[in-house]
C-alpha cells in the first residue's frame, strides 16, 4: 500500500494524479497545490480570460468532486517547504510531514523579475496566475498608457489584449525584433508588423533602466534618459523554473530539474514533469525543458507510468500555440533561430506555414492561420528525410506527399 505525493497544483500536477489513478494506482495519493484555486490551465490568462474576465470554469482541470471521487487528497493553498530524500519525507507549509514512496515535482515556473530601481512600485505587474490576469484586466483601460517590457509570447499576447481594450500600448524589446531568439528575423518580423498595424508602439533595441514614480508607477526610464509614461507596466521577460524545493534537497538542477527519459530525477524515488523539468528526449542530443501547455497536459501520463513501473515512452515533439488579434498559430518541433527558413503560402497575408531546416531536413514548422496541418508537419519532422525545397514551398503539393 504505497504512497505518492505530487507537489504543484498546476496542469502537470493535476494531469499526473489523473494518470496515476487511470493507470491503476490505488494507494494514498496527495496533491500539494500552492495556490488556493483548483488546478487550472494558464493559456486563457493572457487571452480570452484577460480580455473578457470569463471562462475560468473551462480552464479548471478537474471539478472539485473529481478529487474526492478519485480519492485524491487535494491540499489547496498548501506548499511543500522541505524535502528529505534520505527519509523520503516532505514537509508542508501546514506543518505536516508526509512520507512517500514516490514523489513527483510539478512546481512549474515563476515570472522572472527585473532587478531595477522602482521594480516594486505599484502598477509594475507580471502574469502567471488568475489574480495577476485580473490585475492586468483592471489596468487595461481605454486611453491608459500601458508599457510592456519584453517582446516574448507573454509580452505580445498581453500587448494584443491591452490594445484590444483601447489602451495606448508600448512594447519595449532589447533585441532588434520581438521573438527574435525563437523565430529568427524573417518570422519575428511578421509579429512586429502585426503589432505595429494594430497601433502598438513597438520599440526595439532599447534598454530599460528603471521605473519612475512614488507609490504608483508613472513611467519607464530607458538607457539614455528618456522616460515613457506608464499608468501600468507589464514585465514579460520570461519565466524561471521553480527549482527551490529540488535544489534545497540536493537534486541535480540545471535550468530545471534534470531527469532521464522517464522523468526520474537524480534520486530514483523522485520524478519531475512540466515547466520545471529538463528531460532527456530521444530526438534531441541535449535534455530539453518545454514551457508549454501541451507538454504539461500530456507528458505527465508517461511519467506517471514510469512511477508505477509501466512502459513510459515519451517522444512527442514540443508543441506551442498563440493567439494575437486575428492571428492564430501553432508551432511544432525545435529550431535554431539561425536555421534556414522556407515559406509555403503568403507571408504578407499572414497565411502560411514556415519550415525550419537543418541539413535539408525539417526540424520545426509553424502554421499561421492555416489549420489541420500539425500532424503532417510532425510526420515530416519525424521522417528525418531530406526534403525537396521547391515542393516543400509549393502549397499545391500535399504535405503527406513530400
Ligand atoms: P505551473 O502552471 O507553473 O503550475 C505549478 C504549480 O505548482 C503552481 O500552481 C505553483 O503555485 C505550484 N507550486 C510551486 N511550488 C510549489 C510547492 N513547493 N508546493 C506546492 N505547490 C507548488 N503554453 C502554450 O503552449 N500556449 C499558450 O498559449 C500559453 N499561454 C500561456 C499564458 C500564460 C499567461 C502563462 C503563464 C503560460 C502560458 N503557457 C502557454 C505555458 C503553460 O501555461 C505552462 O507550460 C503550464 O502552465 C505548465 O504547467 P505546470 O503544471 O508545469 O506549471
């Protein structure tokens, strides 16, 4: 009659307890969830929920009854504060000591903060939780000056939401283009154009030096002295894996908790999954950390299987999506921004599939306002074959005929 403790009540933690029960685990199962809300999915927090303030029920992973029906001891608002690997005990913020036979760390990630003067002023915001999203919605009002620091996915989705709310939006990006390190110059330009066409003042190659104001933020100061007026600021400069518990326990950590292909950490009784894990993937030479919804949704089932000693193959390619204004996109695979890029479709109309190639083989694909192609793109990547560039770029050649 063994005991499993899952730490972290995000999507990955909730899917893990589901998978453990589905796969036949009948022992004691506890989910320590640091937030007060039932585990929920985060993508709507920068999209529909941010803009409309509704739809949170749809984002809830399981209804409250699901946990009692499945005999999962869900502890909302309770954090794991210490982990003793030798005695297999986890201490909680409620002062309990829980013994485990196997433990899963699904502690996710936290927004990176800027260590700059004024960063703790009121109105300097970041986005990870439902209450953060509520704060942003409150700030995004018509004619308000909203400054977004960082032109990554969260920064750009947030800019779209603020712009849709009628705010005057400035995005500050230190590189020459937003998303440059993810997409490379050609595709990053598509997103830059999209935001500028929607009235966003996108300023690239700028360095933020601090935030102005007393009590409330009133502006963002750039290197060189210029101050951009701000009624609110959103700092969207990426997220850092929440490795504090793992690190304190002495588990191997390297920008994420390092695991093998089955999700096992440097301690054989402890596993990790979701945004916090850096795992071995059969298709990539180095372990990868995937900070995306689909990975938190599906990977826990494989790791749960490994925890139960069952077959635990996991070779899904990283997958990501975004919605900004009328642009919807999906990205699958993993590319280097310097890789060769081929376009099938119309870049100007923002209806295309972009392919990234290494040594003539497709390593990633991004479909923009073109749908139902992800499985074909995945198959192309997995085939590992040399592609004919002209045929790849030709929309009349079916993807499955390449
Ligand atoms: P998290 O969601 O971070 O959950 C971890 C949970 O563990 C948190 O609730 C935390 O409080 C809790 N926790 C941490 N430490 C402890 C502890 N010691 N004890 C107890 N509990 C603890 N991905 C996409 O693919 N597409 C998108 O469009 C997209 N949009 C996003 C929009 C936003 C605003 C955000 C923030 C993320 C978005 N993502 C998107 C990423 C996606 O949401 C994450 O990949 C996913 O949330 C990861 O789930 P997780 O369970 O691993 O971690």
